[in-house]
């Protein structure tokens, strides 16, 4: 591939990596990872609520990695409540999984920035054929993509398998019991998915620039070996 096209591909990949790093950093600080509704089952059972009356006992909840808010509805109007994961909820949530999600988000941001820098270095400089060159670009893209996938897997398991929303809804509730009525992943979660796809696309851009995947065998290796055998 001609040098100008390689520069364009590497610059594009560098900008995408930088955008992913900034997007992930913004996503970590928001409360837009999960949105849902919570049902006050105790109040609904007391009055045998059904149909339109049931909406009086359905509140809302949304949270991120560090904080969130919920609005409890028990038939007497909404009552908002702000909460923080550190240190309030550490006793009731799977703390190891939650901390791992935050750590992988940090690693994703760091390696996305490293990848962006090396993409620009390869576009305008003369890199060595080591971690500074295509091998390093493949490595940074692979690590970033893997971190994004791990973040989604761990956070999904925390929400769906460990019932995170329900545990938050019942935090500091002595009389009433809340159950998850509905929940869905919000914008910040899907930002991580987009970033993972972008890093995978970056690996394809490196291949389109004319650099073989790591550990791939050259196509003409068999021909060269055969020629050497014929000489001897």
C-alpha cells in the first residue's frame, strides 16, 4: 500500500483510539450504565394492586459504577434517594466484580491512549519493527478490545446474575421489599461495546495497511524451503 494511504489509515485508527479513551473516561463518571423500574411488592400486596393502580408502586432506578439514584414508590408519591457504591454498598454487592470492572475500565483508557500515540507515531515516524511498529499496534488493539469485552461480561453478570438492581433497591429498607420490574443497559454500557468494536476495527486497519497478523506464517515460506532443498 502506498505511504500516503498508510498514513491515512494510521491517523484514522489513532483518532478512533483517542475517541474511545475519552468516551470510556466519560462513561465511567456517569450514572447511565443501567436504567430500570422497581416494584414495591410489599405495598402492592397490601392493597392487592393491579392494572393502573400498580403504577403507584413502581419507582425508577439508574446507576453507574460509582453512584446512582432511585425513586421509591409505595403508593404515597415518589421519594428520591441518592446512593454511592463506595463505601455504602460494598457490603451487599459483589465487590470483587465491581472493582474489577472499574480496573478494566482504567486499563482500557490507558491502552487506548497508548494505542492512539503509537498509531500517530507509525503514521508520521519511522518505527522499529518491535512494539513500536505493527506488532505493538496489534498488541495495544488486542488488549483494549479484550478489556472492553471483559468489562461487558463482568458488569452484565453483576447486574443479571447477582441481581444488582434489586440489591440496590432494597438497600436500607426495613419494612418494604422491592423487586426489579424492568431494567436495561443504558448509554455508558453501549459506549464500551462501541469502543471494543472500534479497537477490533483498528486491528483490521493495520492488516489493510499491509502488515501481517502476528504469528502468521509467510505464504512463500514453503517455496523458499523447497528451493533450498533442491540446492542441496
